[in-house]
């Protein structure tokens, strides 16, 4: 695998679920105010397909960039924006 380029560092803004209660009951008025969460995730863009994006928070820079940590596979259907960050 080739080295990951620093120009492929991205901020992905995406929608996530929001659990409104802490395992208990919730009143209708509070439930009616519920919204999804908007999340910003930063990382190296590893892969992009028609269905999903894969970003990495950590990568091995010692050898061949063949070890990765804290990867996220984010479905395209929940992505609001992908911003390429410049260093």
C-alpha cells in the first residue's frame, strides 16, 4: 500500500442517532423536541465508495502505513459534508 497523503486529511460532518433517555422513560413533550446529533470527525481519508467513506484517526508512520487505529466507516446517506483540510 502506498503512503497516505497529508492532503487527504478531512473533516466529515455527519448525522448520528441520539438516545433521549438514559435507559428510562421520557415524557412526550421532551421526545417531541428530539433531534439527531451532528458530528464532526477528523482523519485521513482512506477510502471513498458510492456507499461509504472510511477515515482513520491513527496510522503507522514507521514503516509502510499498514497499521491503522480508530477507523470509522461512515455511510454516505448520513454524511452532510466532506471538507478537505489543508496544513
